[in-house]
């Protein structure tokens, strides 16, 4: 539970509060929860009633992220380093859970010294025992910060490609770039 709470606070610092940006394809958001994609989120009733108490809305947002992202990533999330858990949750929310795990897997494979530190893992988007073991070994080797940094590089390349594909995304590039560091 403590790991989730730390990861959630990290995510909240990146996502901000209530936003209604006209260029955002998700439309109105609270802490990154899009009304367009998640219209049944219970927090929208409070927003609509002009009851935007951060304490209550943040609790509902926390429940949402715990169920839709943390739980989807799996029980392994309680075993990884706090910084890695925070990064996985952030990337899962910002890109999707499978892509976040792929970023982790690619980072682990890039940092294992050609398999000398730990074996390559399959880049399949599933946070299973092989990926968990490699992440644990990376932590033992003092490479967690490098794993998180590499994940950010991979995420940055993904987001830059989205900007290049759709010029309206340029509106968000600077914010996305800040999120990466």
C-alpha cells in the first residue's frame, strides 16, 4: 500500500488538478482522468455540482488509479523499487499499462550488459516474473535510476512521434517534456 501511495503522490504532482483544455483530445480532466474516456468516474458528479474539494476528489482519483492501473500492472508493483513503481504508474497512465511495461522491458534489456547482469526479458508488455526478476536484479546492481532514465528516453521518443504525426499535439510537447524530467 505504501508503494502505491508514494507512486500516486508522484503522479498527482505531474497531473495537476481540474483542467479543461480545448486542445486536449481527452477533454475535461481531473488529475489526468479524462471525462471523455472515463465518463462514469464518480468524481464527475462532484465536479458538476461545483464541489471540487481536492481531498474528496483525490480519494476518488486514487481509487481509480489503484483499480485501473496499479492492479492491472500486478502484484509485482509492490516488489519493485519505489522510483520504478512511480515511473511505471506514470507511464501506464500517460501511455497505457502495456506500453509502460514494454518501456521497462526495453530499458532492462539495454542495461543488462549483453545478458551478463541478468537475462534479456521478452518485450511483451506483461509484468511477469521474468521482468520482475530482472528489475530486482537491476536494483541489486544499483541500476534502478538508469532503468527509470532509459524508460523516460523511450517514452520521450514515443511522445515525440505523436507530436510529429499530429501537429495539434505540439500544444502539449513542452508539458510532456517537463514530465519526462
